[in-house]
């Protein structure tokens, strides 16, 4: 994966995730957005310059509880082939069901670990291989 967008409003969590990704897959470009509006601006810019994103790591609770869900829905409608991995502390069954209904490509419950990141990335890579065949 060359270009990854992290959408996370907690600066420390974003830095931890970025470091785990650097240690795991060494992306060429690692972008960070701390709000939905910043994320939307990055999507528009990436489309305009022709540099498609390879994957998005999306925090479920950006400013309001579960407001990342609306962004997940929007991404999946506009770019269904773009892998989105939800990263959250939310592990209640009702929330998980709500998120899964929008078909993210991964769901990581905090605290983050290299093992969790690698499992999700392997799943995304496997999924992309099947699409390309």
C-alpha cells in the first residue's frame, strides 16, 4: 500500500497508528485528518491530482459518538473499492452490528497492536488480490 489516510481526532492515537503502519508496511504517503471536513478535503484533492488512496483507517468517534459512521457510509457509496478499516474503542455488540452493516473492510478495537494492524492489512490485501484477478 502506497497511500494511507488516517482519520483520527486524537493526535496521540494518530501518531501511534502511523508508527505501527510505518513499522508494518512502510507506506509511501501517510496522510492524517482530524475531522470529517479535513478528510473530505483530502479525498477531493486526491481525486483531483490523480493520487488515489489505497486504504483509510477511520476512527468511529471523531467529535460526536459514532459520527465516523456517516463518513464510512459516504466513502462506501462514493468509492466502494476503497478499503476502510474502522479503529475504535467501541466494542458493544449493538455498535459493532451498526458499523458492520456499512461493510468496512476491517474493525480494530483499541488498544492498537501490531498484530491487529497486520491482521486487518492482510485481509485487505487478500481482498484486493481477489478483485484484481
